[in-house]
C-alpha cells in the first residue's frame, strides 16, 4: 500500500488512540502516536508530521496548549482537534488558534476523519508548492536584479556579460548543427539567440529581437535567459515540461514582459528540435522576416499561423506547429529584422525574395550568409543583426 502522508495522533485515551492508529495505518498513512501533550510536542519535533490529530481534553497539558505550541513553530502544519460533544467552547477557541478542522468524539464514521485528513493534506501540498514557487521566484528575481545591476554599472561590462549569456557559436547534436552570429550596432544588443540540450534527444533553440537598442533592450535579453533557466530547472526538478511547449513559453514571456512595465516588446522564433524523431515543434511571435526553410533544392519561408509580437497585448495567444524534417539536406535560417536594413532592395517583398534567393543559391550556413552579406565585424551592421542556422547534412 502506498503511504499517502504522515499523521501524528495525540490522545490520552489508549483505546481511542489505538483504534485511530489501526484504522489510519490500514488506510495507507504512516502513523505515530503520543499519550499526552508533552510527549506529543516531542514527537512533533522529531517526526515533523504532515497532519496532527489532537485531543482537546488531556491532563497536565491540554490540546489548546499543544495546538498553540505547534502553530508557533510550524504555522503551516494542519491540526485537527478532537473534542467531546459537550466542550464546543474549546473547539471555537481551537479554531481561533488555527486548527484546520474538528472531529467530535466518539468517532463513529472513520471516513469523515479520513476525508478531513485528505483535505488538510491537499491544502498543505498547495501551501508547500506555493512556498517553493515563491522561493524560486525570489531567487530568480534576485539573480535578475543582480544581472541588471551589473549591466547598469558599465556598458562595456554589460556587453561582456551579454556575450557570456550567448551559447557557443557552433553546437552539434547527432547529425544536426546549430550556429549563430550576432552583430550588435551598439555595445549592448536587443537581438539574442540561445540553444541548449534539454534531454538526450531534444534541443531548444530560439531567436528574439527586442524593440529598441541599448541597455533597456539588453535587459529584456537577460529576462529571456533567466526565464529559460527557470523553465529548464523546473523540467529537471519536477518534470514540468512547459519548456517543450513553444506556444506556452511565448505566452509566459508575454505575461512576464508586460509585468515589468518596461514598455518593451519583442519578436521571437522558438523551436524544440527532436533529433530522434527528426521533428521541429515551433512557435513564432511576430518575427520578421520569417525563418527560411530549405529542403533539398526547395526553399521557402517557414509556415506560420500568425502570432502577435510578444509583450504588447495581455490577451495575445500563440499557436505552435510541427515540422517533420525530411532525410534530404535540410537548413533552417532565421534572421533578425536588422538584416532588412542592410539590403539595398526597396520593398519588403523584394528584400524577402533576395534572402530566399540567397539561401536557395547555396548560402545556407552561417559562413556563406555572412560572406554573401559582407558581414565581417560589428562595424558592418547598421542595425542589430542576428543570424541563427539549423542544418542537417546526410
């Protein structure tokens, strides 16, 4: 039988205590018991139970005193008091002191007791989860505050920190290769890319293009990095797979960005590559130009069901799509919109067609693209430019 919780029973009536212990153990609980108040407090300190079941009328130390002492040391621990029908004034006092529930003696229907315990355990679970979430959020916020503080101290130091947040320029996972180049127009960039392994077969990759330039835009890239770190920790710690759901991640970024009140928004391509199943699940939030997909000799913009830029609208919704990667040579090239400023073509359609033709002609990797666009150094970029490529060679 699976143990569902640890219960401490404090009651001076041996017969009542024994019957409660026997029934709750049969119901799958781990049960400890004490025959008086002082023994109960000592047992509580030693075992740290999930729920305490305490009689109110006991010699030497009564149940109200026991309840008060438990609440002083562990306010979140639920305590169910047990009282005779004639002492309801004590029950009222116990509830004022923080008792979670009360049971009237004699306990005729044990299922009522079990129901009360289950409610207490569920409430305690929610409280513990909320406390853990607050602690993790505070730790994450503290990390975020520290990183932003460092960025504020000095632009050059900020650039160094931002560079350290970036992944290495080339990363391989089985027969896939991910590469990027970043050309900031200022010391600090609003363009950001990242990729890393989530599981043995799944790799996250994304590109974000934050509105504006300089420190305020760079702060948002720190927020993004911080969020993915938190999501990865949550996945490793509890198996919560939000990080594998692109649309859900975009909704989370949208919410957190609006909550900062910075007045910043971003466009983003976010994908999860499965190197075993050869699929790419992705979501796009207003990113322009769209990623370019090359399969064999065919070249096109990646299919997109729409999606607002992130950080503009509270009710924004995002969809995700799945791409099956064919066994042919495959390349996915993503640009930030700064590349459009670099091109001489007049209209947006002409610029997009130029990029399609460029990739179709063979510039389907980072080096080929940078050579074709004559991007060698930061000084070559009139605006922040980021390039992210995912390739598969057979």
